[in-house]
């Protein structure tokens, strides 16, 4: 199952143009950048002395990718760019919101926006009248002149910002799915807007360090900058223009091909989405079906022809990371699951090993709603009498060791960073103190010519979301004790610098996992505290998940820094995109709940194994265990007590690999990043285990064989192909949503769409 790309690390002292040394891996930055300095015609760009004071602090990779000349007259926020921003922001918010309810996740591809918005912008520049709309100080021209590269970039930044945050939907979704609560839309939207703007406030705290300092390169930002500059005619020779035309032609061919193909696994012929050969030879044998099934089984030798189960991670993830991810899949699905399942251990088969729900001791569904009661003040508490009757909330073996792995991953990220990156961190910190408050590198000098966000504006941008969220919390509509809200703000703010630092240098996004739930559970484990699981989810969003928004905010602001876009324009379009996207997210969420409720709530099984809402189920399980019952009850039991050893495993594993790397550096033990390993092992495969085997086969071909032995071919086609295939899949998903999903049209059952089992594993 595809995961959001989140793994990589610090560059070496002198970065080579095609790679960044990562947190245990080598992260390939878009190879198109290599031609930027080596192949470009000198008549297109001035030559610089990269040994001068203006460039000596700029890493070589940034020197390779970025331009160092600016046109202050270039248009940025225009009627054209705002209209296109709204269009792509809307598309992105719809697609990304739909993905959250699905088992597989293909992120909305910003590369598609970059490639599609440029010709649309040029078309608008040709056809729009050069007419001025008079609105006083807000007057603007419909067509202020030629389409600029800065307009192009601002559209991509807006689309990226608008397709990320869905915090307005998580609380009302879980409230409806599990507690029969219809949350007030105003509460949901204001909680979402407050959370999104809080991401800006958190980002503002570290912005002067991470955005202004050239040492913090943001590798994922550089990938996008490479594509923006490659599409700018000012930066192209004739050969590069011909190359771009070939790439664009291939992009649209692959986009159309995958768009048409996806109708088969997603609608017409779902059998091809999970080819389970073991089931074909023993379709009535339960054990063989369990081993071979990709839906509700181990997925041994299971092949998928559904791109949503593969995605462009086969290109964007370096091969070493793909090896780690596949090895954890083998450990989880092909070793641990059969040991637990066939050995009847770790609670199996009493607790369904392929479920992330909670159970009573006898294996029946846990009646968590019966344990909640309201006092005279409207606070939610645990009915201790009922609890004594039903007992502890148990989970299946897979979910239980997933929690162990999340604890290990959280601590491993800090220990790994300290051991492998500590010397680099210390060197950068000392260099920054010597540099002084204002950076004098070429990029900083260019951006300093534009007015930035004032200190008072940042203060206002901090006070507003804190006030909005406080109002929501005080209303008790999200079941969260008021005093825990301020603790959540503290934990969220404290995590910003260490997490953002690693992400800025590497592209690796450290995940909080269930650590914040653990803290929240101990805080409210006292008489008189509100213990509703939805309060735990609200705390999780504020103290942890908001960082994911802040990460995207910083990443896009770094793009603006590299492309010399006025900071006020970048921040402004990001805020507008978030405000626009959240109501769309909410509307899509309501549609899914209205049409797919039985599937995503678990009342019925989706025959395609896609509309499972398993992420929301995991949130609810964590809320029951850490909020409703509390970690004290949880870890007093022998069943859950071993989970706490995850912290020790996370602390010890990086030390072992660090010692091995120091002893045998040529063996490259540093590539076996324990944080990536634990985080990947924490992936839940209960509803869908088809995909990882196929992904590894495709990734071995693309990022091992082609990258190593056909490098020129890989450089030209890899990233453009991945972007095209992801884009075609998302376009198909949107088409099915609009034209088939809203009309209730269903495919008839036939051999390739069997009513009992689309992959023909009938014994399950």
C-alpha cells in the first residue's frame, strides 16, 4: 500500500548535483537539474563565481538548480493566477479528501499542476482582454501582459497548500461513523480553519532559520523548482526545448493511458486490481486463501495492476528506501502475521488480526458507546460499572505491534538524528552564529528587496487561530478539556524546530505516531476529566498533525525563496488556498458519509477493498484505548505491557547501526535507517496487502536497473512518467466520483466482478 513520501536526510558536506545523502538513504533529486549548469547555453544565463562570498554558503546542489537573476517587474498575483489557483486548489482538495477514505492513497500530484497550469496561463494571456476592472485601491487588470514564471509558481504553491489539510473533516467524520453525532458544520469548519492557520503560526517561529538560511535546502522544494525552471523558456537552449516537448508529449500519452486503464480495476474489472494466484488453485481452502489474498489476507505473491496500489513512489523513493519498506512488509505480512494467525498467539484468532478495531476479551465488538455517560455539566466520563462488566479493549496482533513500532519510530528519529547528523547540526549552528542575523548570500539579497511579513502581522496570524480554536474548545463541542488545549499548543510548538530541521535538510518527515495520545491519556486520567475519544483526536490534531501543515507551508515558502517570489504574495496565496479548500473538503466528506457510510463505518465490507476508512478506524481505536480507558488501565495488562519496550527498541537500534557504521563504513549500515524501518513496519495492512510486492518489483526495475544501467533514459523519463501516472489515476478517481459516484451507477456483477470475492478467494 502506498504511503505518503516521508523519508530522507542531510546532504553531505559538498552536495553532488544528482543526490542528497539522506537519513539512512540516498535521495535522488530530479535528475533534470543536472543539465541546468552543465548543458545550458551561456547566452541564456550569466556565469557566476561560486567561490565568492555571495555563493560560498549556498550548497552546490542549490547552485545547480536555482537561478540567481531576478525580474522585480514580473507579475505574481494576477486575475489569471488567482483563477487558476482556485481551480487547481478545488481539484486537489476533492481528490485528496476522497483519498483519506480509501485504503490506498495516491497524493494529489503537484507536478500535474506545474505542467498543466503553464499552458493554461499562456492561453489566458493570449485571449483575455487587456481591460482594467475598477475597484478603487483593489483595481486590477484582467490581462496585465505576458504570463510570467512567478505566476506559474504561485499557482502550484496554492494548489499544494489547498490539497493538504483536511482537519475540518476528521472530527465530524469520526463523530458520525462511531458515535452517531452530527457535528455542527460551523464547529467543524472553524476548527479546520483554526488548525490550518495554526500551522502558519508554528511555521513562522522557525521561518527565519529554515527559509533564510541557505544551508536548509528542502530537497522536495528543489525538485519542484527544477521543473518550474525547466519549463521557463528563458532558461532553455534549443536542445532543452526539444527535450521538454518530448517529455510533455509522453506525459499526456501516459496520462490518457492510465486514465482509461483505471476504469478496469476501479469499476469494470476489479479482478485485475488483486491477482491472487494461490487462490486460483485452491479457491475453497481457507488457509491457502488467507495466505494468497490481498484483501483480508497476507498477499503472498499477490500482483496488482491497479496504479493506486503502486503510485510514483517507485520513482521518487530511492531504491535503498524501497528495500527497507519491502523488508518491513515481508516481516509484517509474510512472517509475523502467519506466526500469529496459524500459531494462535498474541490474541489470535480471538481478535481479528486483520482488523484495527477493538474487541472485548471474548472477541466480540467492544461496546465503547455504552461506556460513555454525561454528567450534569455535559462532561463525558467512563461508566466504571459497565467497564467492570466488559473489561479492557483489546486489539488484534497487527495493530498492537503497530503501536510498538510507532513508539520505536518516534524515539528512533531523535536518536538517529543525534548520532548520524549531530556533527552536521552542530557545524551549521556554529556557522549560523558567525553569519549573524541577516544572511548575505545571493538568494537572501534578492528576496530582501521585497517587503516581508511584519512582526505584528505574524503576531496577528498567531493570535487569530489560537483564539478561534480556544472558542471551539470552550464551546465543549469537541469534548476536549480546556487546559489540555494549552498543553497541546506547547507540544506542537516544541516539536516544530527539531522536526522541521530534519525535514528541511532531508525531506524526511518524522511522524508523531501515538506519542501524543499517550501524553493526553495520562493528562486526563483523573476524576472529573472529560474522556470522550473525540477529545483525544482533537488533541492529536493540534499537538501533532498541525505540524504536517506547517511542513507544507515551509516547503512552499522555500520554493518562493528559490524563485524570488515576494514573501507576502506566497503567504497570502497559501492562506487563501486553505480558506477556500476546507469547505470543499467538508462537502466531499459529507458526500462520502452519505453514499459510502456502511463501507467506511465497517458495517458492510467493500467488495473492492478500497472504501474502508481505515485511517479513521485507527484514530477511533486510539481514542478508545488512550482517552476513554486510559494508558494506566491499558499498560497494567500483560497484553499491552510489552508495547512500552518500543521506546527502548527505538533508542537502541540507531546506536547499534551507528556503531556498525563506524566499524565498517564501507558496508553502508547508515543506509538502514531505523526510523524508516520502524515507521514502515507500523503500516497497517489489514484491509489491503496487495501492492507492496508489485511495487517492489516495479521499483527494482525503475530505481535499480534503469537508474544504474540506463541512467540517461531514467534522467529523461522517470519523474515525468511518475507524475503522469499519478495524475491519470487521480483524474480517473475524480471522474468516477463526479459522473458515477454521485449518480449511484454500479457495475453489474460478472466473472471479473464477483459478488462474493472480486479476487476469487471464496474461502474467506
